[in-house]
């Protein structure tokens, strides 16, 4: 066998830098293969570079030259030995993520030849071949639904080259393939016969082959196609897809309006009258106001209106649904045609041709002042269909409500208008309200119908007087007072008025809520005074404000009351001395770092009565030889040892002074424990009493807190 050589050249660069973003498809769009006499089967020519940016799952490749394929490794491989490859082919790659094409150019390839490499080498098997012209096979036709006797002759095959030792053979569907045995051929004469009745709707066409062989079965002539067509008989009735059909037409529609289309199907041959249908209406229920309200196009099956628009009135018709019995007949509607029946139900739909009307022109209601809610339901009549926007009502207040005290909404269950008070009414301001209400439909009225006077109504609202509670003004009342003012000091004057100014009523004041029990109120005059000292640092004071609640009650029948809030902003005084933290510190007796602890000052007061703090050693003589205090900032200072101390507990006197005017000082002590320290462990066990041990524990906690603050 000759060996074929080839060389592959790719025009795309394979060492390009990776792109920052993946682009689906062939990463190289053009490839070149050098032709050197042909290509051997299964020898790869090149490898395409394809990426769908999602794992290349489900990718399918198709090569324009069927002699080549793309294998699992994306190699272009010949399916067989190929000489006539052509000078170009295309590779199509596709899956759910990408659809792309690449081109392969065959450099130096000759023009294509009908011969293959295997045929040139003489490797192909030569099949015997004889001319078919001596075998005459005419087309044959068989009517369906034939009756016995069978078999019946349907035609004859003629061979002009028939020998005594030759026989006819019939093959294909209907002969030796399912359905087997439908047709047969006389082996000697070529007569073709059908063995049973046929059904065109099951199989309308049979494609068989006729050939001649010798007695040993060797093929002599053929095979030649034999086509048998089944002639249709009108054996199928028209059938509607559904037994019942539904359609709609709006009332008042013009004559000739298409309502719906009826369609039936006939399984017979559509090229014959056996399947040509005609439609008729055979019955209408009810038959009022006319038995011929609708017409059906005999050929298309379109049902259209015949009745005039004036008579097609949903509100005056005896029913809103009509039933039509539709008959479809084949044979183009001739008397011998077969029929099928279906029912068409036509619903007369509503249009907004009736405006809603109030049942009364005047409605009346009463409501207590100060209350809200529904006060009256307005009823309307509408002759349109309740299931449509032509019936559903929309109410609006068109006059008499300048302050928007009222609102009207539709009750979706009965279409009534629910008139509500949304802003409480005041008897003293207005004893009566007159509203003008309009009703409309969701859908617009038809052009020849308008809203009349019956679509508006008047509503009289009577406001009933109710004893109203006194009202504080202002509410809340905000005042500023210093803490520690003397008991009995004036705080505020409460002011409350009675809205029922048409009545003569008196008002009494009382304390409703006073969390710290600091205040008292004169029941008649309303002046508030202190009965205890105001303390800004009290837990009842929040953000420097103290809140109390008072009540004013009139002498009406029954009495009514109102509440008001008093907010006292308490100014600070320097009435709290500062204190030191932490109160215990620890230090190692052999510590090289003489810094003992960072201490800070705290004060319950607020600026300017707090920091900057002054932290000093106590007045005991000799302290300054052992201890030193250095200021860090306005609130903290550093305590240092000037020399080492022996293991023991020491009480260090301190003086803390705030910046108030006048300032306040606090003489206090800090416990300093000098301990033995070995291998990062501190031993302070020299403290011998329970009190001392407890102080040690407290010191540990405080030192830990200080360490965290320092960090």
C-alpha cells in the first residue's frame, strides 16, 4: 500500500497569552493542512482548539465533509482512506453554551473525484449489475373496504427477458414486511393480488419492490419499485374535536359580528369530496326573540350574529346563554354525506349601557362628635352584569367636605357605598354636614348613555354633642429647673381648656404619674410645685429630663378627663465628689518597671462639674519619698514607685478634686499589694485575713480592667 504524507500548519498562534476573559467557541478559527497525495484512515490531521467556558460538556461536532470526524480528543480524523478531500471543509461545534464554526483549508489539494482511495487500489467489492429496462412495473390502485372473495387481482408485472428458470419475487412493506401477506405475486405470471380488505386511513400507500431471480435465488433483474395506492371510500364521519364549544358576543354588537368558529375533521382523503365539509345550524335554544339569531358559514364554520343590535340586549333577552346544535356533513353537504354533531353555547356578555342609580335621592345619618367609622350605607341599582366592571360602583364626594373628614368606599359584596368619618367631627364647630355623593362604574359608559341626576345623592349628617375631656396646651409642657431647689419651689403652671365651650364646666387637676414622687399640683389653679428635692442623678431622670403626667377632669355628666405631659429639664449642680478607679493595684517587689497603675477619676455630675480632675497624694508626710503621681490627661494619672518595696499591703492616700464651682474633693485610699513574682506568676499570699483575701480578689479584677483600658 502506498504511504501518504501530510503536514499540518495552523494559522492561529498557539502560544498566545491567556485572555483575561473566556470567549466561547473555537479559540482558533482557521486551520491549514498540507495535502501530500491523500489521508489515511484514523490518522489524525490536526487538533482543533474549542472552549465553551463551561467544561465542554455535551459538545457535538460536525464536519462538512462526511469522510472526516472530530474525535474525543478534538482531533480531525479521516473515517476512511481519502484522496478527494476537496480544498476546504468546515467544522461546526455546538452545545447549550456556544454555536461556532472553524475553517480547515487543504493546501495543494486536487479537485474532487468520484473515486475513493480504496477503489483506486482495487479493494472495493464489485456488485453485479443488470439493466432494469426489461422489467415493466406499472402503478396499481386498490379501493379500501373491499369485500370477499380474496385474493383479488390488482395488476400485472411484465418481464421482456423472462426465462423458464426465472421467477418473480415481491418484497417490502405489505409483502415480506409488516403488515406481511397483504400483497402477493404469481411467481410465474407476475400477477399481483391483494389478500384482504384495506383501510386507507391506516395505510394509504404501499411501496414494494419487484425483482426476478433464478431458481437458486440469484438476482436476475431488479429490484424495481411497485407503488400501490389505496383508493378512499367515504367511511368516516366528520368529528368535532370537542362535543361542546363556548363563545361570547357582547350585547349590542352589529349584525354580522363573528362569535366563534366551529371546526370538524374528516379522516377520509382530503383530496376528495369524502372530506369536504359543510356546516349548518339545526336548532337554537331558546328560540326567542327569533329562532334565527345566528348564522354559520357553511364552508368556514364561522358563527355570526343575524339579530339586530337593538334586539341583542342582555337585559331584555329571555336568557344570556343560547345553545346551538351544529351539524357538519361531508360529501360537500350532499344528501348522501355522513354527519357529525356538536353543541355551541353562546353567552351574551354585558356592556356598560346602564348607569347606576341611587335608590334614594336623600340619605340621613347621625354621628357622635369625636368618633370615626361607617355612618351610613348608600344603595344603588344597576341593571348591568354584577360580575363585571359595568356593575361595580365607584363612589366619590363631590361637595360638602372641605376638610376631608369623610371617606366613601365600595362594599365589594353588595356594591353599596360605605360613608365613613375618618377625621373626628366637632359639635361645637359644626352641628350639621351636607354631602353630595356621586356614583360611577369602573367601566366607562357606552357612548349613547350618560350619568343622570339619579347618579347623585345628598347625605345629611347630624353631629351629636358628647362631653369631651379637657385639653392641655401646650402638650407637652417643657420647663427648665436646677436640681436641689428648695421643697415648695414653683415648677410650672398647667393650662387646660374644655372643648365644650357651650357648656359651663369647671376643671380639676391631679397628678397621674410622678415616678420619683417629687411634685404636687394645685387642683384648682394648676400650679405645680416641688414636694421633694430634684436630683439630676436620680435613675428616674433620662438625658437630664424628668417626665410627669397630669390629668384634668371636668364636672360634666358623665365627667370627662384629659391628660397632659410635663417635661422638666434639670440643670446640674456640683453635688457629687469624684471617685477613683481602680481601688486596688498589684506590683512585683523586684519589678524593674516602677509604674504601678494608671488610675482614673469619675463623677456622677456632668460638665462643667466633672473633669479635668486633679489627682494628688494625700497630706501624710513622707509619701512623696516613695510615691509619685504624673498626670496623663484630664481624667487619668500614672502612679509610680520611687524605690522598691517589700512584699506587703500598702494603703496609699489620694485626694481627687473636680472642676466644679465650687470644686468638690474626695479623700480616699488605694490599696497597693507588693507581691513575689516568679516565672510570670504573682504570689500575694502574705495577706492573712479574710478581708485581705477578698480585697486581693477585688484587686485582681480591677487590675485586669485597668490593663484592658491601658491597652
